[in-house]
C-alpha cells in the first residue's frame, strides 16, 4: 500500500512525502531526556489544510493509547523480543475494523527501554508489528501517569475529591505540565506516520485527553475519534478540576467522542453546557454539539469482549484440568466468585462484609457457600492501595476465624497473579458472579463469566452436565458500573448497602433453575451480539459519518495553546469583510439598513441593557446620511425603545418583533398586524406564573402584544427542561387562540400569529420600491432565530431591489443560518458600522448632499 506520511512538519511544508511501510525508515525518538513542555508552547502550530487529492487505496486506522498492545521480553543474551498482548483491548478491536483496514498502533511499552536501544526497538516494532513506540523518560512518565493521571484524573472521574492531602493530593501544576508534555510527544509520534487526508485516528482514554488539540492544530480536517473508557463525573464533581475548560475544549477538537453509558455522555454534555455555554441537539438518533461551526458527535456504546479468545482458552486442556481440580476442591459447596483489581473503587471490602452478613443472617449457608475472591494486582500505587490490601486481609481473616472449620473456609482470597486459563476455570465452576464496585467505567468481568458459563462439551463432561441442557448463570452487579444497564437480567445492588447485597446474594442462590436459565440465555444473547468487534465496527462507522463533510467545508484554526479550535464553515458562509462592505456602501445611493438590537447592538448576557453612547453615536451618523433608511428592530417594548433612542430623531424603530413600527421620532406608532383582542393573555400568563414560581431565576416579561418567559439566569439544565414543558403546556391551552408559541435563546414567547421581524423588512423594501427608491444596498444584522425571518425576506426580495443591489445578510457568530455572512461578536459589528458611518461623514464633507428622505411604512 502506498501511503503519504510525514516525519515532521518540515517534510509536509516542503512537499516531501516519505513512504510508510514501503522502505525502511528510522523515525527519530521524540524525547530521550527529561523535560516539561508548557501547554502554551506553540511550536509547529501552523495549521495545515491538506486539500490535496488522496492516493490511498486502502483505509488506515491509527490507534493511539497509553500502552501498546505489545509484550516485551529480555532473552538470556540480553536481546529484546516482542509478542502481541492478546489481552489488550486495542488489539482485540482490530477484529471489527475489517481486513481492508490497515491498523497502526502508537503508545508506550510497559518495559523501560535504554536510550541506546530505542532506535533499534522502534524499527523492529514498526517493521514487525506496525507499532510506533513513544519513549518517555522515567521522571516524565512518573509525573504523567502516577502523578496527574492516577492522582488527579482517575480519582476525580471516580467521584473522589481531593478534600485533604491524603485523598489524592492538591492540584499540582507541574504534574499538569507533564501531562501536556506527554500528550504532545504522542502527537509528534502520530505526525511521523499519518496521511492526514485519508487516515482515521482513534484516541483512547483519559491519559490522552488533550491529544486531539495538538493533532487538530496540525491538520484542521483530521478524521479524529476519542473514546473514554472511564466514567465521566457529574458537573458538580468535574467543575472542581482547575483545568476543566482546557480538557473539555481539547475533547471537542475530536469529531466523535465515545462513552460507555448515557449517564457518562449526559454528564459530559452538562459540563459543556454549564462551563462552555454549548447546547446539544439530538437529530435522527444522533447527538451532536455545535462547536465553532463543527458538529462534534457523541457516541454511546459499551465495549464488548473478545469472545473467540475466551472460547479458545475454554478449549485448552489446561482449562479442563483446572476445572476438574476446582470441582473436587469445592465438592458439595456453592461457589460465589469475585474478580477485581485491588483498588479502592472495586468494593472488595464491601463484598466481604456482605458475605459476612449473609453467614450471620443465614446460618444454614455455613459450610455450603464459599466466596472465592480473586484480587488482581493494583494498576496504581500508593497509600490507598496498601490500605485496601490490609483491610481485605483483615476482613478475610476475621470471617474465616468466625465461620470457618476444618476443611471449610467461607472466603478464599487469591491475591497472587493467575494464568488466564485459571481465571476462566473459576468462572466455569461459579454459581454466581459478584461485582460490587462503587464506581467503574465498564467492567467486563460479568461478560466473561457469561461466556464461560456457556462452556463447551468437554467442560460439560468434566462437570457431569448434560451438553443439551440449557446453561445457567447468576449475576449480582453494582448499579454504579458501566455494564450494569446492559445486563437487564442481573440483580442490581447498591454496594454501600451491605444488608441489601447480602440479601441479593441469598436471592441469587435461591432463584429457580428455569429462571437462572432464562437470565443466562438473555445475557448470552446480548454479549455474543455486542462483542468488541461490533463495538469497534460501530465506532468506525459513526466516525466516517461524522467526518464525511470535512473536505466540503472551509476550515481554519484560531486560538493559542490549549485554547486552539477550528472554525468550519459552509463554502457560501463567510466572514463579512469590513473593506468589502464599505466599498459597496460608497458605491450605492439607496440604502436600507436593518439592525437587531438584542445580541447584535448589545452584548448578550450583559446586565446593562441600555445602549452606550458609542452605539447611539454610530446610529445617528448613519441616519444623518440622506442615502440611508435605518431601522432598529427589537423584541423590546416601544416605551423602552422610545426612551433609549430619543436622541436618534431620524431612526426608524420596530418594537416587539415588528408589531409596532414608526418611521422616525416624530411619527406615530403603527401596528403591522390587526389584532382584535388580547384575551389569550389571561390564559397564558397564569401558566407562565406557575413555571416562574417553580424555576428559580426565571422571569416573565409582559409586552403589549406578547408574553415572554425568560430563564437566562436559571440553572441551565433545569431551565431548559422547564422551557420544553412550558412550550408543550402553552401550545395545549392556546391551541384555539390566534397566537404562536415559540422557543428562543433562553426564552419561551407567546405572540400574535403573523408577527415577526420579516414583516418589517418586507414593508420597508416594498415602501421604498413604491417611492421609486429601489434599494441598491441592503444590510441586515441579527443574532438569533427571530432574525432569520428578516434574512429570508431580503435574500428572496429581488423584485423589490435594484438589479445591481448589494445584499448583506449577517448573523452573529458561526452557526446554521440563512445569512451568507457572519461577524464574531458585538464589538466587530460596531466596528463595521463605524466604518460605514465614517464613509458617510467623508462623503458629506466632500460633496453636497441631497435633502433627507423619510420613508413611512405603509
């Protein structure tokens, strides 16, 4: 396969295209000395557009994880040799990508490699396994992994706050800088092998959460997915992290973000809403976040297991022998099984206490029921791990001394590493599997247990079972683990409730055989159809869908450091150039200018809503130009607007979204639509009042023609939910009234049918046409949904415009709109309007002007 790849950005910018996999190329190590890179380090920050046509015939997926799926061993002669780690999820997911997808892995090795050997090891791994190792200096790795990942992110994501130095420790900025440094090293390793137009990149887990920013900075159109394998905490927990915004924005530089459960995704979306002000939409079954013109898709799908690997181990003679051994060892006893890592979140001590409670409450179980607890070595280290080990040993000793007797120990603790086939054998003979973790991202132990309980003919013969009889299994699982929602036949428990867990254990043993068989069948069907291959295939399909418009959109990067993001726009949607519009303004003589006040002339969310002197001065300068007809269009009431703009004598004003209109300060207010009565207010206002009383921070704005419920200062999530309920409620009670009920940005509004800002634009253009003043310049600026009506009118009003008319429909910010132009914020709008006002002033000084024209809307 021919593939373009780049060892660094200099290769890319010079046009050189080294070939990956076709000739032997030594890739340089990224870092062999200790050091810390600041998150603001902006080396190689120039964005690359990558618009050249592709020459790739085969898809390629670059999988990036903290560890490579490789086992490294030292021979007696001192040489390294390597093999695949069959237990690695990163290797197992390859089955779901298809044979036509080439997979390249990037990550660290578990073993430390001497710097003098790193080049040779890297070349061997690249040639033999298509793996690119990232070699991290020991000091940097310790700060990154044991420091920031295990002391800050991992506890926080499992709901443990650093309330004291003993609980994870206070936030350490040097550990964060090490985390950023390592993520940048990984980014450089990706750059060595990537073909940016064609390759997909899939980043895994919380160790590499800022990697998407570094990759997106290099290639704006990169096809990038991220999957989080740990829980994502609620916003109340996550918001305590000092670098919360940096991590959220980094993840949003992905095209697709995956989570195991809806709860984890919901927490992430809530954090984006509360901390970044972003809202999400669900469309045709897909959840998406709009982020600077890009749609970041959210994927919810729990990972599965590699069934073929389990079945191969089940078929081993060693497994059969171990099963026979365990059958004899526990003859006449019912085995309950727990398999957990030795860490504080796996709830081992809670499980032991529940076992103790079971033996106290049900003396008949003594001598008949055994809990086998397999305790895998902890992945982390520190005081908390040692405390768990001490507590576990003490609890096991107490239970065995209290309830044990000769030939019977109620708890069998296995805290030495087991071979995989040995663990499988325990699954096979266990009547029930217990998982009492207090928080766990996924936990695949129940899935493995179900497959092993299905067994095979040889194991059935060993156990003395009828091969044709239905199999059975029972699960007691914590409601706080990721696999719990998918195991609908399991007994779910709150692991903190010791008595309830003990009763669940007893219930699992007492369930009728037929029901055990039905539960097992249900679980087996799910686990076999949702294996790791299905998970990987589904993720890749969604990633392809999320990236299909990349080449069609115009992209460019903005921001520095971890604040970097990419703006993606439709080719026909572009930023309004001040020079361009001023040039058109100078060439034209009949100008219609329509300006929204809320959000366009005033900063959104500002406590001070009155216009400042700068805005009023600009409006007056524009109104004083006799070639201009200027209208301010607002949702506010006419009394307020009259008071605020009393100094703008020539300014036309449309109040309450166009219901009231006046051409200038001396004209009378008119109504655009004839409304016989407003009796509907007596129905709508009590309903709004009810929601105001139950939604702290919400208010009702009463206008002459409309009622508006505003929840801008309410809790974002609760306010949004209440707004949806209020919308449905009002539509129901006002179904027979001549009104429309609409939701907007933090509002729900009830107003007469037919009233919208488009009426103002329509009447203005029609009136100018009737007075033989065909507009040759139209500017319309707005920021929300209500302004889209104006955009639609002016974009389709060719009959009311001069044949050579210049039309500028401009929205605020990059978002889906009928407008063809945008400006970033109010500051840019005022700067642009000031440019037009300056052009009018210069024209007034250089040439005599015609008398002022007044347009009265009819």
